[in-house]
């Protein structure tokens, strides 16, 4: 203990710091008042147990001195906890916990680095001391600065004879968790194992994905960065920037404008601050606020004091979200503080203290009170409210440290453990502390076994400063890793609405949301959260925001104009309900009826020379084939199926082949009739009916072509969903296009031969000579189908079908009109000309060419 006392004297620790270690061991030293301005300030206390109860005035007298309020915040928490323990009859009976306090219970880190220069400057600092036997184990409580705890712990660890139990409060630091180096050191603050996940959860809840991060450039900051980056990558959240503030003040000053400009020019509205509150990072934070840099700051609880400035107000675009370790509500703290010094710690005084935060828990009564509050409320209204003072994380660590020490001492007393030597008693106390596992008065479990890594729960506060200098910590949410995934975060939207006057938080995204009908598009080098929005491709939709890929509509549906919904396509085919289909069907039926009528006329007047001319049987065959040609378009109208698709083309090809080959036979008959003048072989062909075999031969060839077509690649139903937007066109595909053109080509060849033969017969005698009519009919037939080809290929869908039907009707009507209409005219309207024609050729009306 001698070396420890000597070291504390070098740090200008007053005489009373040793008195409570042992009343019989004391020294004198010169006291100096510490000057403000050092960023890194630590507080240390030496709690001890004394026999018997402590007078009620013990703690009151301690705080009657004019000590700065900033130096009392942890001392008040320590005194409150000890008073609560001392009033507990089941814990340490017949004993009380006490500590000594003065304005010098703090030390700056700079002093820890310079004990030797201090000794040279003031030789009188060496103590006059007297120590007697019976020394007890020392217990030291230090914090909140981890460097203070580490250096004092290192000093005591170097001197094996001066063992002391070392309890720390403040933020958890991994360097202090090295058991090999710090055997007797306990960090009361829990590990921030869930902090990164809790922060990312609130970021996702508010739909932020573009976050700034400012951390201290040390091992702890780097470790937090790794944890946070891992959780952000899992949830597609990106860093807008990462400012790693150097520890060295000289290096920091050379880059101070760089760090400021990064935040100022960044498009993010949310910045996470993580690091030591007594470092260059804190200097940066205060400087950014003083220069009016408005952001949503996400901090941990130890940064409460740094954000507590009276000269700015927080609104929805300039607020602070603080994460604090969850703990039960400790009541009576405000009443205890006011009991210590009623004249000093008045309601108004406590309300104006920057470190005395009023904690607004979510309850119906308090929420209604806050909801009716206006910004113009008086100071008197605020101070009479029943809000208790907040017990922050550091104070709660002290609360648990005192209770842990009390439980350990209580167990030692129960087992009557005694140690003759100082280090033996410390070892015993240390072994009891390691095993301590208890539930504190507010219902939280405290486990001193630091090797167990527990997942921590967090309360989320919104810090709100009033123009009266009062600050409220409004609890707006809670995070618990013990709930099922997706239910770990609970946000109190009513409290957010009261605090911000709006349920919607300001956005913080790199790119605006891609609305339905658009998808994300990433360019090389861009962060995953930064993207452009491009419209979905043709016939693709997106009905949600920020989709990575659009979804293609099914074949029977199409995308609307906004490309956010698939609509069922309208099925299009040439139907009987369609005006065009109805008109073509009516035309086909009319022509068929007319053809049947002509056939009837010819049958009725079959004995007249005009009917007998050019082979009466061929006329009947031609009329019957034309009748079926006119009925053929009916197969093209209506919903196509496999049967109708094959019948369409086969029927068309065969029936038209019969018709055209019949015309060829008639033409050959006319040519032979007028060219044969003497008996011979040619007359034999004419009399024997040889031209009639032309029909059978030509038709057989077409049937063979159609059979090959059906065997190789028959016509089938084709569903066309691409030709017209929003429509499905059902048509019959040709199957083999080559076979289709072979059929047409063959018909064209027959028509060309017929036309040539008829053209050669055009100058023969005109008595019942139909060579000219046959020539003109074949000319019309060829013109129709030659015109058909380019028109057919320039149309689609039902119009294409209509073109083919029209060509069939037009070519059939041409043959019917050119060959049979003139004869019907003579038979029906000029019957007297039936025999007059024979006089001109000097032959009887009974002359039968056939």
C-alpha cells in the first residue's frame, strides 16, 4: 500500500483519501485546485465497509461544500447507492458502506503521465505517514475514462504487495478485459456486443441507407467499424463517409477542416458518433455543432453531456438518438439529491443541470401530459412535473459495483473468511466477486463473471433540449436481441410524433426510391445503395419500390403503360362477330348461293347449244369447284384449331387446282374443236374426251404436294403475343412456307398455261366461243394472286387472314363472272339468241361439239 500511496501523492491526492483506507495510516500534503480544460478526466473513489450504522448526516455533510456540480454527478450516484445498501437490513447487517469525498476526487490523465516532473517541482509532496498492522484489502472505483482506470490498474498490478480490488465504471474497453494483465479488475459496463445490430435495426426501421460514421482512430473504433460494416452489408446499408479522428491533437488539427467538409458536403442526414467523449472526437463534435452543422446524430449514452448545450434546439432534421444499456428504473434519486442539500439542489437548479436528464418513460399519463405541453410553457410548469432524474449508464455501473461489493463482503462475513495478510484477503474477496451473480433491486441480473458474453438490450432515447435550458431524454424505442428475428426492435411512434411533431423521420438515402415501373441500375464504381432508376423493359413490370429486376408478364398478359401491372391480353382472331369477318362470311355465302343458282340454270337449260358448247360436263365440274372455292373462306373465319388450320390450306389448294385445271381443259377443248378439220388422231382425242383427264392428272399432282406438306410440316395454330401491344393474335401458321409457295406456284403455273392456251384461241370464230372469256378470267386470276403476295406479307393478324380470304373470293368471282355470267345473260334475258348463232356458222342448233 505504501507504493500506491506514494503514487497518489504524486497525483496531488489530498490527505483524506488515505484516512478511509485505514484511520491509523495518514499523511499530509499540499493541496492544489485542478484547473479545467483537460479533456481526459477520471474520477476515483475508495469505498469501504465500517462497523455499525452510519449517521443520516454523513452524506449530507459531504455535499455541503461548494463543489462544482460537474464533479458531483458520479459522487451523488455513489452516495445514493450506498445509502440504499445501508438501509437494507438483509445486506451487510451491522456494517455500512462509506467513502470520503472532496473536490479533488478526480485526476487528469496528463497527471498520470508526469509523476516524476511533479515530484521535482514540489519536494514537499512526500508524505509523513504512519502505518500499523491490520491493513485490510483496498477497493478502488475508477472511471469513466478508461485510460485512468488502465494506468492506475497497471500501476497496482506492477506492485504485487499492493493488491487492490479494482472496479471500473464507464464504457467497456477491451484493453481492460485482459485477465492476464489485470487480475483484480472488473468492468461493470457490459460489452457492446449488440450495439452495431441495434443501430442498424433503427436505421432499417426509418428506411435509411446512407449513413455517415465518425469514430476515434484506435483499436476500439476500428473494431466497432468492423461490426457495424458487417451488419450494414447484411441489410444493404452503405457508408457515405467514414471519418477516423486521430488521437493526436497535432495530427487532428492538420485535418480538422477535411473532417468538417466531409460531413458538410455529404448528402447523408444521419451520422453515427462512436468513441471516447474526452478525446479529439469530442472536440470535433462540439465544433461541428457550434458551426451550425445540422444532422441526426446517433450516439451512445456517454455522449449525453457532449450534446447538452443550451444554445441549440432539436427538431426533426436536427436531433440526437442515444443508445443506452437497458436497465430497470431507479426511483428516488431526485429526492435523495435534494435531501443532501435542499437549499442548493432545488427543482429549478436540477432541471437546468446539463447532466441531470429527465427520463420520460412511455406511459399513458405521462404521454398525455407531454402531448398537452407547448413550447411556450413556463419554467414553473416543467419543474413541478413528477419526472425523475435519469440514472445514466455510468451511474448505473456505480450502482451495480456497490451492490456487487456489498454482496461479496456479505458472503465473506457469512463464511467468516479472514485473512491475516493483505494480499490474502484481496484474493479471497476477488474469488467471491468472481462468483457473484445476483438480481439488483430494480430486477436486473448482475453477473461478475466477465468471461460470459451476454447479449445486451438497449433503450433508445431522443434527446430534446428546451429553450429554458432543460433537456428531456424521451424514450422512443427498445432493442432486445432475445426476441425473435423481426421483433427485436420496438419503436414508440407516439413519442416520436410528440418530440418531432411528425411520425416521419427525415430521409437519408443515397438515391431516391425507384417507383413501380422502374428498376435499379448500378453503374460501375457506385455503392450498392447508390443507383439510377430506369424503366422496365417491354412487357416487364415492377409493382414495388426499389426492385432489382423487373418481372416479365405471362404470355397471356401484357404490361400497362405505367409498367406496374400485368393486364390480360385481348385475344384477336377473325371471328364471325367481327365486322370484317361477318362481311367476308356474308360475301362467301352470297357467292356460293349465286354459283349454285348458275349451276341450276345450266342444269335446267342443259339442252341449249350455249350450255352444250365447250363441253357441258366441264362446265358442271367448274361450277361445283367454284362453289366449294366460295365456301373455303368459311374455314378461315372463327377461332383457329389444328383441324381447321390443315383444312384451310389443303382445301384451298385442291379445290382451286380443280377449278384452274378445269379451265385448262376447257381451253384445250376449244382449241382442239376449231383446229381439227379432218378425221385423224387429234379428232380422236377430242371425241374420246381426252381433255377431261387433264383435271385428274393436275389434281393428283396437287394432292401429292399437299400430302408432302402435311407429312413434313403441317399448318398449325400460332399464338402471336408480340405483333400488337395488348393483344394475342391467334392465326394459322403455314408450317412449311416452302410447301405453301409450292402450292401457290403450282396454281400459278396452271393458270399461266391456261392463259396461254386461251390467248392462242382468242381469234377463233366467235360462235359460242368462250376462249376470250377464259383468257380474261385467267388474266384476272393471275393479277389477283400476284397482288396477293406483297399485300399478304405486309399485314399481320386477322388482316392477313382477311387478305387471303379476299384473294380467294376475288379470284373465284373473277372466274365465275368472266366465264358464266355472259352465258346466263343470254340464257335468261336473250333466249332468242340461243339458235341464231348457229345460222352464222351454218349449223343446226342440235350440233353437239362434244
